[in-house]
């Protein structure tokens, strides 16, 4: 942060809209799991299932050896068997003792053949974050691991400051940068459209009084543009503007702060507004069962990414996946088993694909993937690896396990330049994969 002031004075200058951000390395979540179980065969089977989803696994038959490894890798998650030898709760007692010797608490998931409140209470007291009763669905365990290991570092809040007072704007920009937010400032509200579309802010911090218009008027104009209907605005006002608070709050997504405003109040207000807006956006954009983008969102994202790739002259591939004979799974094993299969594939895609790849649920048992900076051949190689892993995953259905496969069609913008033709080409390739016997990945090209 030592260079922040220098960068700010250089960037804002006479420019109507410039961006300021911290140069900071983002920490990545650990994917290391320690399995502690005296039954080596059971531990190996569990480790195999977890590794399918991209986790690194080490097995320990004794907690003492796990403790030594934990001193080197305190970020690991421990999967601890509750029963040890003749002691039905020995694993919990051993973990309680281990926790007391650690500088920071270990993250633990307990696994047991017994389910009662007493055991669960003891597990919580031993630092247990979850408790699974055997037999359990591996997908549920993976979901819990994903939640525990998910990085707490999120994308920085993008704040656009539209100001009438440049000095105040610079002060606020500096304060917000220090909390990790990315800030863009705009002096001329009449030239705001380009900054909005380029920066795509999470929130606008805006002076109530601006040259040529009021903040309320400008906010109403901004919300006429697609994509900014629900964009929250925080107005910086004076005591004389306090009567406008009712009108401001009637917009439901906005807030009004009377200057001078304290730093904690400013930051807390922005945090609350952005988190609320992001949560609402996530609900609107994501599929409730799998957590990936829903049908409408993935189609919109494909249009945007194709335009971007064509503008930058970069590669992009689009993959359409369909789970083979999914209706038979629902019919034979029940809709709950079918839901678990969908969640399993979604989790596997999230684990195996890059953070820059975009995943969506395209239909009932169909998933769509947008792979930036990837040609069709490279995309096919990646999806083929995922297909092979998914076909080996065991799924639970009533009293037996079963396996599932998927078919996939792929196309890229080297052959199909617009979103509509790209999607159609991927659908044709998917149809070919099914015609060729399913459980295959097929690439479509303009020559076919």
C-alpha cells in the first residue's frame, strides 16, 4: 500500500474516470485432506473417491503421525474415524487432546457408524465441522469439503465514485482501497456510460449534488441500462438534503450518508449494500440444485464471452454435456439419486476446470461450459479427462452403487464466430456423440 498515494495522483489527474486497486497476492484455498482411519482398506477407498474431485489426500493409521504432518500443513482438513479399536468414541477423544496441543484449531470432519446426539456434541467440542454417518453419499462429503476449503478471499468490491468534490472523492478512494476494494472515479456524469460498461461496478458512491444533474436523477438514468437495474447507490449528502432520505430509501437498494461521514460507517454501509446485492444476484443467476449458472445466465454469458473473444482475437470453446440415460437413473434409483448425480457432475466440473471457465446448467441433465482462451482440441482433451473420471465415480442408489457416463459436443469460435452458431454447432456435436454410442466427446468444425 506504500505506492497507493503516488498511483492515485498519477491516475486521476485530468482524466474523468480512472481505476485504482491494490497490488496484492490473493491466497488460494488448500485442497489437502488427511484421512485418519485404522482400517487401511476403508481409508484407501475413501481417499480414491475424494481424489476424483481434485483433492490431495494422505492416509494415516495413527493420529500421532497425522499430528506431525499437521504441524507442517495446518491448512489440511482431517477426516477422522470416530471409532478406534474397542473405543467407540476414541477418535473424538484423541482429537480433543490433539486440538489442545495445536497453535490453531484443526479443521475436522468426523465419520462414524453411529448417530446419536451425545457423539455429535462431543464431536463439536473436539472441533468437528461436520459429522457423517456411514454409509453416506460421497457427493455430500465433497460438498462439505468444498465449503470448508473454499477461499474466504472473494473478488474485491468494485466501487465507482461519481463526485462533485474531487478532494472528498480522493479521500474516500484512498480509504476504500485500504480495505481491498477496487475504485474508479468519475468527474463528469455526462460521460459515465463508458465507465459503467467497462468497469461494471458493484456499487456507486455518488455525491447528491453533481454538475448538470442531481444524484437521484443520474441513478434513475443509470438503471435504464441493461444490467444496472439493481445496481446499489450510496449518496453522499449534507444536512440540508436529509429530507430526501425518504425518496432515496424508497428505491430499496440505496442508502444515504450525511457528510462528514466516519470511516467505519462508510465502509460498513458499502459492505452491507454490496454483499446484499451480490447475494441477490447469485440467487437470480444460479441454479438452486447445483450452484452453477442457470440456463438464462449461461446463455447471456456466452454472448458476452464470444464478443470479448472476437474483440481480443482470442480462442474460445463451448462444450455441451448431457448425462447418458438420466431418465433411467431417476426411474430405477429415484429422483434423489438423480439429484446427487447432477450435483456430483457439477462439483467435478468445478474442481477440474479453471476458475476462468464458466459452467452452467443448460437443461434438466445438460451442462454448458464456456472455456476462454481454449481451442476445440484443447477443450476436448480436458473434457475427455473429466468424462473418464466421471464414468468411474460410484453413485449410491437404494442398496446398490451404480456408475453414470456423459456425452459431450464441442465447438469453438475459430469455426463459428457468433454465439448462436456456436451453440448450434455444439448441440450437433452432442447429437453425434449420442449416435456413436454415448460416453464420448465429439468436436464439431466448419468442415463437417
